[in-house]
C-alpha cells in the first residue's frame, strides 16, 4: 500500500481524525481491521523521522476500554507507538458498535485475526511506514469479550427505550480537549 485508500482519506479529512481503525479487504479477499495514522503537521515531525528511518518493528502498546454510557456503549482503542519513549505517538479510536456494521465488524475482526496491520502516512496520506503486530489468543479473546459486553449492555439499554448510539458517541467525544490555534 503506497497511499491510504480513498475512503479512508475522505473519512479522516471529514472527521479531522489522525488515527482510525477500520475493516479493510486485502488482495486475497480477506478482511482485517487495520489501523491508519496520519502523522503530518509540525507536532509529528519527530514521529515521521523515526518512522521513516525504522529498520525494525517499533513497540506498540494497545489498550481497549468499554465506556458505558446511559444511551449506548462506546469502545475506546488506544494505540501508543514508541517513536519516542518519553513522548510516544498516541492515537485513540472511538467505536460505537451499535451505529452500524463497520464499527461492529472492526471489533469482531479484532477478535479473529492473527495480526493487526498499522499504516503511517504523511499529510498527503502517502504511506511512510507500515508494520504488523501479532495478536495472540489472549488478545483476540479480549476483543471478543469486549464485543460480547457491548452487545449485552446495549441490548439492556434498548429494552429501556433510551438507546441512542450517536448521543453516547457525541457525549464521549465532547469530553476530549481539542487544541485550536491561539
């Protein structure tokens, strides 16, 4: 992959996201959840330099958390790429599996696939580095349990008539501090 797929570029530009995790169909017709990082801009200068020069896979930490909101469950995936041990490249992806098949399938695939692919691109979405991170049975089982928890929790909320995945996602997004130019 020399460049992010057009649908990924459009989505990231529309939402202003620096990081996303979505299902991608590869040439062998398999689908895998894949992480895309856009590392353009001056704040990512060191990250770009490290990524371009990397001769071996970089350590990557992954955390997943279920945020139970009154209206739906939201899953937060946090990725920390050790481009600088003191200041790692970090990205968070919020998924509300009740919003539709893309977000649901992202979690479902994480519970099934053997590797998680990462692609890093410059501000023009040209890939400057990529790597795969093996997912062991314990990690895949963890993603499967998260999806089960979300489905169960959301089913209970639906019974109350209060289910609104977009409201839950919007509320969680509102808690993030967005930097704006001074």
